[in-house]
C-alpha cells in the first residue's frame, strides 16, 4: 500500500514576516507595514472665521491681512479667488465674497486683540494676532487625540480573553493646521483582534517566517480616494497585509475626521501611506474633505508624477543643487540615475537618502516633540516711532503676542519655559539687549512686559534711540519644566481611560496633556538614520524656522516643499528657501543675527582671550552691563543656540 502523497500545491504566503508585523507594534520606522496619516485642515483660517461667524458653508469667504488674502474657503475657489490676487480683484471676481480681516493688536490698546472693521487700513498701528486660529488648532488637536483614544474601544472581539492593551500613538503637530499620526500600533492591535491567525506566530522562534495570506480578497475602501496601483499591479491581485493595514488606518482616520466635524464643524483632508513624505503628498491630492490612500503598490507611479522639489526637505537649496546637477526636477527622470551616479555629485549620505526618498523610502519618525527654540514678535514702523511712550505700547503688544504662544508651548503647566528675553532695536544703529528671565517667577504677560521695559530703558540709556524703525522682542533658551516631557507627546490610551476622556471632553481652549504621556526617546534612538538625515537638512535649511513675526505658521517647522504653489523666496544671504510671507521676519532674523555678531566682536575687544562656549554669553552680557545669559550655558537637548543669544 502506498503512502498518501502530500499535496504539492505550495501554500500561498504573505510577502510580510512576523518580525515586520511586530515592527508595527513598536512603531518601527523600517517595517513596510507602517501606517502613517497626515491630516490637513481645509482652508484653515477661512474655516475658523466661518465657524466663528456662523457663515453657511456655501458662502464664499476669504481671510484678509491688509490688502492680501491669506486663506480662501472652498466655496470661493470656483470664482477664481486665490491667495495670489488682491482684494479689488477678489471683489471683482465675486461681489458677494465675505472678506474678514484677521484679528489685530492695536498700538495703545494694550495686549488685547480684537476683530476690528478698520484693521485693513491700519497697518501702521495694528499687528496681526493669530491667537484665535491657534486656539482652534489646539481644540482640533485635542479632538483628534480623543478620537484616537476611543477608536475601536468597544470592538475588542474576544473581549473576555484579551486584556485591554495600552497603545501609544505618536502624533506630531507639523504646523498650525496639520498633524502626522503614526497609526501603526493601533493598526497592529486591530489586526490581531480581527485576524486571530496572526497571533499564532508571534511567540514563535522564527520571526522571519512569512505570515499567512489575508483571508480577504476584496477590500471595501468606502469613500476613500485610492491612488492607482503601479502599472505592474492590478486591482485583481490579492491584497496583502499592508493593504489590510492601510484599510484599517483609513477607518481610523475617517473616525477622527468625523469627530472633528461633529464636535467642532471643521472639515479636513487626509493622506495615508507608509511614511510621512507620501502621506503628506497624499493629503493634498483630494481636497476638500476627502482622504487619499497611497498603498505600497501605488507608490512608485504616484511619486513618478511629482517634481522632487515638491517633496519634504527638497524644496530648498538641496533641491536646487540636485536640479542643477542632474538637469531635471522630475522624479520620473531622476529614477533613471543610478546610486553611483548620484554619488558623483552628492555626498555619500545624501546620495543614499535621495536614492531612497524618490523610491518612496522615508524612515523619518512621527516626532511628537518638535521643539520650539525661540519666539519673536516684531514690528517695522513706517513712519518711524520717536518716543518711549510709543515703544512701551508696542512692548505691551509683543508681550501679549509672545505670551499667547508660550501658553501653547506649555508655559502654564510649566512644561517648558524660556530663560532669556531679548529686545532688538533698529534706529540710526542696530542693537539688542538681553537679560535672563528669573526662574522663580511665574511667566505671564506682565512679567514679559516688565522685562522688556527694563531692556528698553537700557537701550534708551545708550542714547541715539529715536527715530526707531523696527522693534522686536524675543524669548529663547527654552528649558523643560517640572512636568518634564509631558508636552504634545505620544500618549497612552487605555480602554477605561479613553472612555473617561470622552466623558470629560470639554470645550475649553487648553492643550493640557491627556492620559499618561510617555517619553519617546527610545523610539527616536532606533531611527538614527532618519535623525541624521534630518539634522543634515535641518542645518542650515531648517534651523532658523522657529521665529515668527507678523505671521504665525512659521513657528512650526517643516512648512517647506508645499505642493500647493505658495510662492517661495530664497534668501540671498543664507540660501534658505521659505514661503514668501516669511520673508520679512526672516530679514529681521538676519538683522538680529548681525547684531549678535557685532556684539560678539565688541565682547572680543573687551576680552581678548578666545571665549569658551560657556563664557561667550557671559562675556557678551557683561560687555553690555547685563547679568549673564541665564546662568546655564549648555544647549539643551533638541535645541540649537540662536546666534544672538
Ligand atoms: N497661511 C498664510 N499664508 C500663506 C499660507 C498659509 O497665512 N501663504 C495660513 C492660512 C492658512 C493656513 O496657514 O489657512 C494653513 O495653510 P495651508 O497651506 O494648509 O492652506 P489652507 O488650509 O488655507 O488651505 P488648504 O485647504 O489648501 O490646506
Ligand atoms: Mg490646510
């Protein structure tokens, strides 16, 4: 009798391994199963005004700042209204357009901002205030966190056997109206709940064994916009776990967007992909109010249609250099350039990074703590101001403006606080004065104002103060407060805690951390490659992005490489590329930097031995009769020293 023969049909397996599945759980940046979302509010400032004023959504509305438009709602866009036309043109194109000027501070009215009917003609006495938009941004972020905490909370499958798991979700606020979310751990949890067969192998020795194939052959993508698959793939090809993970991710994002809409009446668009770079490109593809999924099998064709200068990090000097070196801006053409060829024109590290990035390989992590290094509030005076009384009125405004941003940075909860305050003054000469912010004091508007006033008196005592054409106040040298590391962090979501969170959901404007916050250092170390390349580009392209003058969004880093056609400006002095609206404040930054150099030169004269790092600030401050730069010289983690410190 012959033995029964085993079936020779090969068992079809997934392309992915147990190790890669496990990578999801720990937020690994290397696993191809990663699910990253980028959420961007639609016409953000315009929606803020629509919500505030109760304007129907079909009413065309634009937000103006002096004679420019800075946000245009989607009802106004079909009329041809864009940010790049002026008010007269906008009125001509759409006579019914609601034009709302941004809120302003006003000289002589203290630190109170208000919406005023005549702001548009008061550029000399008013200063833009973005506090209302920041407050909305905080509420939205809070709602997003709460929605993430409650997603799938009751859908625990075999609830009786599975203990509630803690899930850490990384969330990075990338600008006033956009966040990145690393959904991987939530997706991991859902995969294991929905597909128990995935649990079997997780305890096995051989983590490099392939996973079983997903049981589903057709995935229901609901209303999502799917980017077409690469030419070699077809929709009939069976989905693998990366597709299933992306589908779960899109369920989560839909839930989050629904919460933002239902609780706060804001629409937003989203992109889902395996990394930040592709997710961000995806979210801009189908605006407004839609989410776009770029599956792994669609990445190559998707990216091929872009100019690489539209990709994060490639918008500035490096992008220009690559364009010049290889004679093209197109991803599709750069794909034909081999790694060896890239190496002939770029350093080893950049060449490898670029080679990967145009193939959709971006391992940068969703970084919950993008540290703000300084804040600046400035005003250029035309005509110049010429009295201490006028200057004091502006110091009131700067103090209020900076305080508003410090609140957002966690100063109320003592999460972070600046240690140094600096006044910059431009008259017949330019100079700056700085003093430490006493650590014992609670930081509030009055303290900032008093310190600024002390600095003003020093400037005035030096003489030649008037006329003054530009005044600005900045705070810098941030340090973590007592509740160390509890800022906008990856946050811990427990089932019960999450429920409590929803119950306690409140309409207050605070950004108080919810749930237990965890430091993310461990994960950050794992992604050392991503970090290194980020640092490469952060210096000098991004290192100075943390100051704001008239416009506030630049306080958040990574506003580069906008795929939406905002005109850009490249600084002739430092080659930094930035949205055009940041030009003025960037000029101010150079101004402050020049002053610092000037100060250092003066300090060298008064102290001929080469200053050590720590003595430089002391010497500078002593040279000015100050008390030193806050008593601590070590640059804290995640910070760069500002030149004018
Ligand atoms: N912003 C600005 N000046 C610019 C660009 C933007 O003041 N040149 C402000 C107003 C925007 C907000 O930042 O509402 C967010 O910028 P986005 O680029 O996300 O643009 P919107 O949210 O307005 O529109 P979209 O729907 O394209 O995201
Ligand atoms: Mg937006």
